[in-house]
C-alpha cells in the first residue's frame, strides 16, 4: 500500500502531461483567442471617424439610445431590487421552497418565447383586454400602446419578468451553499437579539457583504438588457427602435459605412455599460463610510417585547431600509405568485394562439380552432432538425471542452478561468457578433453548420462551466487513489467510475448547453447568414411580422425543446439518486 501511495505522488507520465497541456491549449485557443480577436475586429470596424459622424448626425440615435437606457438599465435595477426583496422576505420559509421548484422551468424558456407570449397577453386585442372588455364596454380593441410603446415600457416589464428568475436562481444557489445557510441563520438570530428586524439584518449586513458575488449576474443582466434584439423586435418601440435593434439593422446593411455605423452604435452601448459600472463603483467607494455608519447606528425595530429587552419601545422604526423591505412575507409571496402567473398565462396564450383560427374581439376564446399553424411548422421540419442538430452538437462540444479543462487544470485556476469564460456573457453580444461574423467570413464558416455549431458552443460554454464546476471540484479524489492502487488507467477511471458518479451534473450541463443554443438569436442570424434558420429565428420573424398563430406555434416549439432537455436531465438525476 505504501508503494502504491508513493506512486500516486510520482510525476505524471509524459502522455498525460501532453494531454493536459493540449486541453489547456484548447481552452485558450477555442475560448480566449476568439474572444480577443472578435473584440479587436469589432473595435477596429467601429474606429472609422465617418461612422461616428454618421451615428451622431442620425436623428434616430438619440431616441433609440434613450429607449435602450430605459429598458436595459431600468429593467436591471428593478429586477435586482425585486430579487433582493423577495429573497429577504421569503428565504427559509415555505414560499421560498415553492419558488425554487418553479425557477428551472422559467429559466428553460427562451427569451423570445416569453416575449411572444407576453405580446399575446398585453397587445390591445390580447387576453387582458378581452377580460376587461365586458367591464369597460369595449367592442373593439382599445387604442392603447400597450406593446411597442415609444417609451419601451412593455419591453422593460418583459425583461424584468425574464431576468428576475435568473437573479433569484443565482441568489438561491448562493444561499444553498453549506457554509452560507448556517452562518446566515446565526446573523439573523444575533440581529434579533440586538433588537433588529430580519429585514434590517439583510439590508445592513447580508447584502452589502455579498455584493461581490452578485456582480457577475447583475452585469450579465445589464449587458443583455442593453443589447437585446429578439425581445425588442417583438415588444419594443418601432420608430425608432432601441439602439441595439438599430445597430443590428445597420450591421445587416449592404453599405460598409452603415456596417461601421452599426459597430459604432454597439460600442456606444458598451460604453454606457462601462460608464454605469464605473459610476456604481465610484459611488460605492465614496459612500462606504456613510453605509458603514448606517449599518451600525440605524434605529432598531421593536421586535422584542418591552419586558424582554432594553431596546424595545424606543419609538417607531425609522430605518433607512428601502420602503419595500418593510413589506410582509405575504406581500412577497403574492408578488412571486404574480410573476409565476404571468409566465403561466404567457405559456397558455402561446398554446391557444397556435391553434386559433377566427378570433374576434372581445371573445375570450377563438371561434374557430385549427391546426393550420402547426401544419406550417411541420412543413418547415428542416428548421427543427437544424435546431436540434446544432443544439446537440453545441452542448456536447461545450461540455467536452469544460470537462477537459477541469481535468487538466488545478482548482487554483478556477477563478481566472471562470472570469475569462464569463466575458462573453457580460460583454454586449451585439459587439461580439460583429467581430465573430468577420472572423467567420475570413474562415469561410458563415452559413455552414460547423460555424454555427462552434459559435453556439462558444456562447453556451460559460453557462456549462458554471453548472459543472461545483460538482466536479467536489468529487472525492479518494476514488481516483483507489483506482490507481488497483492499477486502473486514468481513462478507465474517468469512463467507468467518474462518469457514472457525475452523471446527474453532466446531464444538467448538457441540458443547459442545449437550452442556451436553442435560444440563440443574434449568432444564428449572423453566422447562419440566411442559409441556416432555427425555431428561434422563425418565431421572432413571424411574430414581429404579424403572423401571430404561426409565430406562436414556433414559440411553443422553442419553449418545449429546452424543457424536454431539462426533463431528461431530471430523469438521469432521479435515477442516480435511487441507485444503490
């Protein structure tokens, strides 16, 4: 046994060292190198002075930028505040468990599918107006700009409904860590013994201490909100559209100067995000003494009876905690159910619209039911097979790259690797696609299955890494020691022991990669080059063009594919849980 253990500490064989360095090289070459090249190419195209002059002189630029600021930054602030408040009020209570059970389904639904469902709810002839019609006496749809409004309010609300579950999932993952929950309960108990209400402890101690852990998720939400195109085409303003949509239109123009103008507009959005991050960082540092004083000197809520402590009965609670933090658990539970209700109603609206024929206002249900939209979907079976093939290839490739990287690198590299992999998530995708498209043109990968699968895998890789990293690093190394003492090779151990034990995380990572690929819109438009379409591009194009029934059918299909992937991953997880 001693000799076997000594052999474990011996230098790795030359072949294994070569494999490890090859895996590291693949991680850098397939992730970091394309990222750097894409940014350099995009910034180079945007560097033409004529492009910036055209952007400045275009009358659409100002209103479009204002709409992007309202929808992108506004939705980020609202979703962040709402997520923190819900976690503050519901954590460690039954509604929090119910919320966690609903989050995976919400996360699996692509952005475009939710946007189309909300369009069917909110538009002047939508379900909400039909429900109100008998009370308001409407015989025709009201002349209200409930969607595609010039102030981008519908787009903002839709982004809040989509991004709040993502932020809640991030917070739930943080709170589920075994080292976090016990410490948090101790902090809440200590705060209560000192006369502070739980909400005061959250806002004064917990959230300020966890600000760093939430930077990446909030940055990702802001980047997506500023540069979203698919949801903006469905729900956003039209004349002019958001700056992201305007940049997308210019980038698809045949005029090179228009292309450069679109790249410059994408750089403006990046600058807005960088400026916002700088302002927040400077404000945080400047207000740190004030926040620290507020955290320790604020008035206490009288949570202890007068005879039980000296801090009770000191008057009314005049804390500077945000006003919504004082709302009750019941109000938070109602809000969470309201968000879930909008999601459920949007899904139901998609299903009904996909089988509707004649549907006169203000009838609540269609007069004629038909499968004509699904017949058109069946006629476009090639689009479905393209979506499935690209998503399967992208998810498999991204999982394989992540596994190779984790096997070839020590845990000390995880922080830097995660930060590098998350750059495509927090950098506005419109700017990245400018550079990626130029690289694909140079390599003649535009309009090819290989090029599209590679770009989808590149976009899915950050999410796969975040999903797989915790389980992979928690794997007990003693299994490998035992296998090596028994003379098993590393390859045999990885396939026969490690793969079955990590089947559930691997299945979850594959499902995540599959869902991310299915939901890709901009990469498919640019790299597909009009020759390769997916259910996402078809759903957005048809819905934005007014073909509601067919667009709804494609949106239902778009939502079902990721849900099917997560259902299969759940089956694998349950099978592993009951395995003796």
